C-alpha cells in the first residue's frame, strides 16, 4: 500500500509526542531524585554498631589475630593495623538513557585459617589480654565504621555522578528535542513554502495553459474559417472545372464516336475487300493446283505400261496426297510473315488435326522444328488463321491427323 502525506505527518506527530513524553519523564525522575536526597549537616553521619568477630571480613580477622598475638608481648604497645585503603570502584561510562552498571563484585577471598588459640596466660596477665581484645574490637569497629563511611561517600559520589549524568542526558535530550522541534518547524515552514510555491506555479501554469488554449482555439477557429472559405472556393472551382471537363468530354466522346464509327466502317470495308481478295486468290490457287494436278496425272497415265492401271491408281493417290499437303503448306505460308532470323526454305514439321470440312482443330509445331519459341507460336497461329483448309476435290482423302513439312519460300 502506498504511503500518503497524511500518514507521514501523522507518524511524525506520534514520534514527536513520544519524545516529549520521554523528556517529561526524565525531568520527573530528576525532580524525584532531588526530593529524596538527605541533606548533609556539616559532615557525614557516623554510625557504630557492635559486630561479632566471626562476621568480619577475612582482612579484619587477620588483623585481629595479629593484634591478639602481639598482645602476648608485655613491653610492647598494641599495634594498630594500618588502615586499608579501599579499592576504588571504576566509574561507569555514561550512556544515553541507560542505567549505570553496578560495581563489579569483589572476588571472594579464601577463608583464613583458624587463628591459633593463645596459650594459657598466667593468672596475673589475664586482665591485660582482655584490655587488648577490647582495644582490638574498638579499632576493628572504628575501621569498619570508617569503611562504611567511605563506602557511603563513594555511593554519594556515584549518585552525584549519576545525577550529573542524568542531568546532562536530560539536557542533551532537551537539546535534541528542541533541535527536532526546530527542524520540524523549519521543515513545516519549508513544506508550506513549497506548497505555496507549487500552488502559485500551478496557478501560473494553469493560467498559461488556459491562455494557450484560448490562443489555440482562436487560431483553430481562424484556420477553420479560412479552410472553409478555401474549400468553398475550391469546390466552386472544381464545379466549374468539372462542368468544363464534362463539356469537353462530351465533345471528345462525340468526336471519338464519330471517328470510331468511321474507322469501323473503313475496317469493315478493308476486311471485306481482304476477304474477297483472299477468297479469289484461294480459288485461283486451288484452280491452278487442280489444273496442275490434272495435267501431271494425265501425263503419268499416258506414259504408263500395260500394268500401269493399278500402279497409276496408287500413284495418283500418293501424288494427290502430296499435292494436297503442298496446298496446305502454301495456305500456311500465305498467312505467315517470315521473320528475318528464319532462313528461306528451312523445314518445320507441323502436326495438324482437322474436321472433314477442313476446319483446323489444333496445330502443334514438332520438336524437330529449329524455329524459336516465338516463331513456332506464329506458325501455329498462321495454321489456325488458314482454317478452313481447302478440301474441294480432295474429300476422298482420309486425312484428319497428319504432319505437314512447312518450307518458307518467301
């Protein structure tokens, strides 16, 4: 979930309240500590109490045993053991918002060996030993009292240092809290300034956008008006141009129609004349071929021997077939224009299928023809163009699918 600005401000407020509560709690603790401290009146209070020798520390018990041993010497004064300097306790380093560490416990000393019992003194020395023991007890009590006073002074010093540390920590916390509050105020002021600047910038940007939008709208309206006027002028010009073009097209169409009709009439006349000329030439060629064939047949019949009757019949059928194939080749050549790349007299076999009436069903140049592909297609077109092939006088030939050797002689 995305964190909003309100969530950030709320969390910052909670943190600020928590810090203020901690500072107030520290001040309350310091005030309570000052109220419970007992005022010292001119010096430390000295208290004394009777203690059992068995409850003394090992050092005190050793000192007491030495004192008892020295009490057996009559001429010597009871020696008072030197006052043992207490071991200074290391002051704990101040830590923020942390209780001071307790002083380290002293390592337990080994239990002293039981003091040897003094020898039975003579009855005359018993009062002196009692006095010495009483003096040792007083000295031990004095040393214990001094140690207690010194321990009390150390505790007071430690408490004083702790109070000073807490006061310093409280001052540091107050300084930090004030710095945080100041930083918060500055941040809030910066935020308000930024919000105000952003609001002003947004207002200026909005005003600029609105002005730009108005300018664009006005420019767009002017452009639209100009475009509409230009479109009207262009539409009017197009209408005039279209009317002019229609008039011109109609005139051109009429002219073309008249020219096409005239050309069609001329073409029909040319085609009719060509058809008549082809029919006349074909009729003349057929008549000439038939006359030539009849003359050759008459010459062969007159020159034949006694058995020339049958042979003449067979020869006439063979000559008639070849003559008809020559006639077909002549018809093909009449409808074909020899290209320059085809030499004159070059052989090209063509397979032709026809109907009994001479109509050409198909024409296919054979693979042995040396012509190019384009020239082959032109020869096949010439065969179809020569349809129907001349069959007058040759209807008895049973030729429907045959191969003719086409030789171009022109």
